[in-house]
């Protein structure tokens, strides 16, 4: 009996269709996602590098957010220090007024009452100025062996952290103005020097905070540059060449179509051969 069927040819055609379907699916996935590394088999080494860079990008993004939060901390601290500075200026003005011999005792009493309210407000600001639960002016951010640190890099070294501990306490006791009394001319005269020193202390704290804020701005700019560079490197490895992938997609469609047409022709030829065989036997 003549064998009009050729299973080997049919099997090869089916395998070809399967391979072309797989290639077509890969091309569609790459075009749809824009990602060349749709699975590890495409480029194992490239995938490992791309994933490492993707992890670095996430860490860079968080580090930038951390640094910007640090800038926010310093801005809040500066606002509180500015208010304290204004209060000290008013306090010195009152002390100078009360120190004058032309002022009566009742006038000094009124001045002293206002001055004591100023001292109380300085203490309140020192204890209440905070950022996300972190006190800023009560001494928690004074130079310390256990500093409050920002994670500004993606590593674990000391160069990846910056301490925020540059602001000494600004309460009335630390500033040296607690207990001052302007109800007498002598007391008012004695208060002038401590109030001037307190102003200089607050000014020093503001200068330190401003210097650190400037440093953090530089860190953010540097980190953003690194972020862009790492993004470009990761994109170069992982992103699909859309022009090439679209071309490959067209070729995969063509190959699949040719394979299917060949299988259809093979099946048609087999059916014709069977028909002729039946006619002969008839």
C-alpha cells in the first residue's frame, strides 16, 4: 500500500508554527511593554545588571526624598529661630526703655510684664517647634554623639549620611535670659548684655541651619544627576528598540503565516491523495 501521508513533514510544520507563535508572542510583549528583557532567557547577564540598576534607582529616589525632608526640617527650624530672634529684638528694646531714668516705676512694671511674656513665648517656641514629631529647638538637634541623621545616599557608609545636629537649644535658660527682671532701672541695665548675647546665639544657630540647608540643596542636585544617569544606563540595557521590535514582529507574522499556509497545503494534498485512493478502490 502506498503511504500518502508524511507524518514527519506534518510534525516539522507544526513545530515551525509553534516556534513562530512563540517568537510572535515575544515580539508582541516587547512592543507592548517597551521592555527588551521580558524574561531571563532573553539576556541573563543584562537582566541581572538591569535589576541592580532598577534597585539603585528606587534607593536614589528615596534618598532624594529623605534629603528634601531634611530641608523641610531646617525650614521649620529657621521659622522658629526667626520668631525667637524677633522676640529678642523686642526684649532688648524694652530693656533699653526700662533702663532710662526718666521712666517711672509703674511704667517699668508694665514693661516687665510684657518682657516676661516674651521670655515665656521663647520657651514655648523652643519646646513646641517640631517636624513630624522631631523637636527642633529644644536641644535634640544640638551636636551629639547620637545624632539625628539623614540617609542621603544609597550605601551604608558614613558618606551616605548627614547629621542634622547643628542647632543648640534656644530656651530662655540656655540663652541666659531666664530670671531677668526689667521692673527696676538696674535690672533693665543688667539685662541688656545677656539679651545681646542671646541674639548672637540665635543668629549663630540660624547661620548653621542655613549652611546645612545649602549643603542639602547641593546633595539633592547631585543625587538627581546620578538618578538621571542611572536611569539612562538602565534604559539602555532594558528598553526595547521599538523600530527593530516592530520589524521583528512583522517578520514573525510573515513566518507564522507561511508555516500555516504550508500546513494547510500539506493537509489538502493528503486529503486529495486519500480521495484519489478511494476512487481507485471504488
